[in-house]
């Protein structure tokens, strides 16, 4: 079956964070949703459900739980149990829920930067102690971002209780090696940390081996790991607010369930349906998407190679690129300069804890991507 990833879709006709935050002459490559139509099977199933016309309080169907178990078994060789699943409205709410349910006021919530911005807000919003450690920045051209054991251990204090981890990593696109995850596992065990592993981009590995969930790679961590999954990034379903926390440990799971009561709404009935259909029938679409993303990444790399002072490590996963613009002479906020001069909206690295960087979303039709990159050329080739 052939899928259309080339047609540009008018997204301004409906409320859209990505397309309506900036003026109409700005091309948005910032927030992490894609500009592709979702899998046809999902669209058809939603159309049929909408035609039913009744949208009452829903429940998580057993069929969805079982299809996620099958997805996990087929793609990650991880046999999960339906009872381990807590379906909830989004990964960001799950991060905040974990902080509220599993830590006490004043205890430390640790994360590693650069990182997806909501991670940096969890402790503050929940009355906990914010703690951060830096990844090791690549120095030479053949290096990439990597976990810095010394920096991570130095950031752990007696107050630290929760570690928010991102695997694969947003924004660098790293697929963590087993040796790096082993460092994380050892520190979590030794310091008695609970780990929330955001694995939202796990189905979008562009290079190398398949994803290995943290909890599957290190079964001894089962009592302290919460794995967050969702169909949102993989199948472009972000607005349907449907995610799953996979929690093998019954005690942790009960604490989360109790904290959810009255705090979170029931799951979007359309999101539950979309997730089930996507996991059951969306694999051909996902494979076609991966090819498109690889082509888009190659196009991006060809342009970046002509931008003096810009350092870029090709992402191994996701549809996001992390660009270092500190040597371009564009000042403290290159994101703002590129918005003003090129009319292209990128994500500001300062929001990820690293000023001078930008994050670029290349999950968009090739013609649209090329147009944005040509605009960036006009500024960055002569910066």
C-alpha cells in the first residue's frame, strides 16, 4: 500500500499550536508533531466512531491492552502483562503524576539536560526540589552526546527520589547504548531511585538496532521503573491525548492509580480507539514513515553542511534535530534571529536548558522542509 507523505496539508484552518503560534508568513518547524495525515486505518475508524454520534464516558478496552502487549512482544521482545498498563491522557501528565504520587514535598526530582522542556518544570510545579545533570557534549566530529556518569552521580543527593529519563532522547535523537543504560541502572539501584522512562519516540529508530525498553534490558529494575509509551509521536495522534504507563510493580502501580483519582480525566474515547487501531494496523504506515524521515534527515544534513559555525549530530531516532549555533555569531538567541530574519520557527535551546542551540522538526513534507531550509540558508550561509 502506498501512503501520501508528500501533500502539504493546510493546518491553519483548525486550532493548532504549531501553525498558529506565529504569523502566517512563518514556517513552523518547532513543536513535535508531524504534518502528515495519520494512518488511513485510523482515520477510517475515527470516522465510523464519530458517525455513531454518542461520546459518553469511556473505558480502556481489553482489546487495546492486548494489542499493546502484542506490539511490545513483536517489536521489543518484552512480554508485558495487560494488568501492568495504566492508560492516561498524555506523557507530560504522567511525569507530573509520578512526582506527586511517588515523592514527598522537598524531595528531589532529577533529570539530564538538554531535555524536552516539560521535564524541567515537573519539580517546580509539584513542589519538589529541581535537580539536573548535563549530558557529555560531543567535542570532536566523530563524537556524539553521551551519558556522563560522573555528572549524573554528582547530581544525586540524599534528597533525590525520582529520575526522569528520556529513551530515545529528545532533543539529541540519541539511542542509548546498553553500556550507558547499565550506568543508569546501577545508579538507580544504589541510590534507591524510581525511574520514569519516557520512551515516546521508541518506534522511530532511524538507524541501528531496535529499541530495548529500560525495564526489559534490566529486569532487576522492575520494582522501580515506569515506562511511558504512546501512539502520539509514531502515528501523529498527539491531539487525541492517549498514553500508557507500563508499571510491572504492583505497589508503584497502586500508588499511581490512587493519585490519578479526581486529578486526571477519563481517557479520550477517540484516542483509545485511534491507539488500538494504530498499534493493530499501522505497521505498514510506520515503515513508510521511517523511509520519509530518513530522506528528510538526509536533506537537512545537506543544508547544514553549508552552514558555517553550525554543529550537528545526525539523530539516530525521532524526527527532531539538535543544532548548535553558538559559533554562528547570531548572539544569545539564534532562535529569535532566525524567526525574525528567515521566518522559520524553531524551538529555542534555552527551553531545553542549553542556550545557543535550536531544535528543528523535520517531520513535514519534503517540499515544505526544503522551503524552510532555503529560508534558513539565506541567513546561515552568510552568518
